C-alpha cells in the first residue's frame, strides 16, 4: 500500500471518529436539555399545585369565618360569656291574646297598712278576656307575702310554672275562691286576705299565718 493511500484511509478514520464524537456530544446535549425541560415542567406543576392548595385553604378559611359569623354565638359579648353551669331563668309565661305585656314580668309586692278585717280586691291591670266563673279551671301566676311586713313566702314565678286549679269549689283558700270569681282573664289583681280567709292563725301546720297579700295574674279560664 502506498503512503498516499494509507494517508487517505487514516484521514477518513479520523473524520468518522470526529463525527461519532460530535454525534455523542449532540446526543448528550439533547438529553441535558430534555432533562432541564422535564425538571422545569415538574417545578411548574408543583408551583401550580401549591397555588391551588393555597387558594383552597384561603377559601376554607373564608367559609369558616362566614359560618362563625352566622352562628348564634358570633354576636355574643365575649366579655360576658354564658356560664353553662349557671341556672337558667324561668321561662316567660304565655300571655292571653291582647294582654298587657306587664303580665310577663313578676310584680313587686309590698306590705299592707293598717288592720285588715275583710277581703279586699284591688285591680292592678284590667284584663279584656271573659270573666272567671265558679267551677272553672283557671291558670294563674302569683306572689304571696305576709301582709304585715311584705316578706314573700310563695311564688309561682320562682317555680317557673303557672298554677292551674279549680276556682269557687273549695280547692283553694276562701279568699281566692271569693276574690277571683268575676275577674276577667288578662287581669292582675291584689288580694288582701284576713287570716280567716287564708290559712288562719295556727302555725302548727307549717303554713303562713295571719293576714296575707297576694298579687295574682289570671292567664286563662276554662
């Protein structure tokens, strides 16, 4: 083989080697670009997901805030929170239609004056309902105090429930039977009872003795 031929073959081999090296470098560069592109796309997806989670979280906070604002406790005074251990107030009585709203509040009852010898009925609020008849069952709220000093001994208000009983038939003390018949439903009356129309003067039975004063609200009669 001549030197010229050998030189030509060597030159071709070098070119092929150079082409192979260039192809490898190009392939490697392409792989790197694809890797970078893939990583960039992954980061973009992560960023999008983070944005979505943040938005959802903020929306959830808004919903929670809205629910709190709609809840009844949202308007409560934080300086005066309800005490779950505190006794609940007695419910307001159900008043007859058209009744004076004052019947929804417990009256203040004071002591009487002078010597009481007979039944005295004093209207405090005039009702507009039907008159109570003997033999009917009536529903009342009442406060009872000693006539002499005004000290309370009984009250349906403290029990949180009106009292219902038959009137005019001896089921209650005489002063009630005599004083409440003819009173209109929706009325508030003051009954001053001498001892003989109340529980008498005998303290052995544990009942209040002497003259008594009652303030009675007539809520219903049937």
